């Protein structure tokens, strides 16, 4: 029998040897996940023997992480905007950078209807994290999440149920199955250039769904189509908001302007990189 500390250090060394960048953090997070201990309780109990079943489970998870399987795919947990989401290999892992998109959409919503009865469409919804984060704040809003992946929508539906935040989930090739009008259309579409994907970390290129990453040759295919088509489903004065790659702010903003959107802007993330582009559909002119 080994102590919690011995098993933990063994796990850390295994991850270091495997070249895992955050080996210390990940070894601890898996220990916390398996034992349910906080750091404070761990320090009080680190010299106690670790139960055999927990030690075996921990080592199995460490071995999977050593194969560069993302931590969140091992625990099936990812936190986003203060909410816990279920994730698996069929969806992108929610990332903190995407919270900037949620914050900007909420700012725009605050300028719109006073009663908050928005209709929101999340295109390429994946795990549903963006839509469900918005609905967790905009209590009176109705939300629809669309994705081409049936497996991704199953994950989104599960998150909707577990968080007790109702939404509608639709299998759709972009707008092919969408009907009705929305006040807000939000999207974090695939935006990585095809030739770049193989240079990404093993965790991303080997374990996250390529369909959710690949933005074709120049990474801008989905922005072009959504910018061109979204206006048919957006109310006058409604907002279209995208997450973008760090070098896509200028081109995507130009697409929105060419499609007739006003008040377009590019927003940076906490690292100072372009992260969000949004614009407002023109109000219809009234002729007397």
C-alpha cells in the first residue's frame, strides 16, 4: 500500500516523462477527481494510505493522460462561465477565451429589449456551452442550438438536462433546417486553416473532433457563409457575434460590413488577442 503522496508523485513523474506540459496541475486535478479531496484535506491526509481501488483508478487515468488524451475527456468535466459541462471526444472542450464571446453578447443584449424575451440561435453549438451560459443569465430568453453532428447535439442535450436550462437542439447544416427569426445569432465555428491542424498539440489534433476545428483552406469558410446567410434569420437591430482566431478580426469584420451590418467591432481577449467580432443588423427603414 502506498500513501496519497507517493501515488500522487508517481503520477506527476509519469506525466512529466510523457511530456505533458501541465504535468503538476493535471496530476493534482486527477487526484482531486478520484479522491474528492480539496488541497487542504489532501495536505492533512497525504501520509495516509490511499485505498487500493482509488489508487488503481488514479493510475489508469494517469496512463490515459500520458497518452495525451485531454484531461477533460478523462473526467468528462469542463467548467465554463461558472457552469460544469459534460464533454467527450465528440465536442470541443470549452475554453476560457470563449467566455469573452458570452460577455460581449450579454452586453449587446443589455442594449436591446427591456423584457429580455430574446430568441437566441447558437450556430455550430457543440457542447452547448455558449448557448447555455447565455440562457443561465437571460432567464426569459429562448435558445436554439444547431450543429451538423448528431453526437455533439447529444452532448448538448445532456448538458441542457443536467444544468436544468431548457433549449431546442437541431441537426442542421448551418441554416438548412433553421426557421423563424432571432434577436441574437452567435457562433464559434471551425476556424483553423486545414494545413495548420496537424501542427497543433496532440491533445487537440488527435482527440478533438476535426469537424469542429477545420475552417478549410483559409479558415474563413464558415464566417463567409454565416455572414451571408444569417441576415435572413435575424430581426432588424439584431446582433450577429462570432468567436474568431487571433488573426481573423479584420477579414471577419469586413465580411459583416459587406453584408450590411452596422456598429461592427473587434474585441480582444485577456491576452490582448482578437477574439470576438460582432455587428448589428440595420433597422428597417420606414417610408411614409
